[in-house]
C-alpha cells in the first residue's frame, strides 16, 4: 500500500456534502456522511461522468447521467446501468486534515 497523502482539510467537506479534490492528477470524491469521511473515484464506471455533479443520497451518490447509485462504503453500484464498482479509498484524519492512500 502506498503512503497516505493529504487530500483536503476536514473543514472542506461539510456535513451532508461532497467535495471533489485532485491528487496526483486523479479526481477523488469525498463525502461527509453522518460525521464520517468517505473517498471514492470521481468518475462513473458506466460512462465518463463526474459523480461530483450528482446527488448525495444517504450513503450513495447518484450519477448525473444515467442515475446509477454508488455506495461510498463499498463503491458498488446499486441499480443499472452501471455494473462495475468505483474504487474506494481508506481515509485517515490527522489534526483536521484528510489523508488517503492511492
């Protein structure tokens, strides 16, 4: 596993909201759900659509193009047309900073 890298500050990811960040040229979508921070790839696996433009619904983000839902906890899609999971990242909070391992 690679070394943890800072991706954002805790204050960037407001409760019940999503935040898009880029690390090493890769777009990562963060979400603050029930005071827990989650991180997944920002791109839908069905078509190249930024999930950041979608809606946060519970523990899922709805893709803005075709409506597939991806669970932030597992990355798995819930509903067609997406069938492939998005990558999830482990999150570590250190002194109000958010770190992930790519």
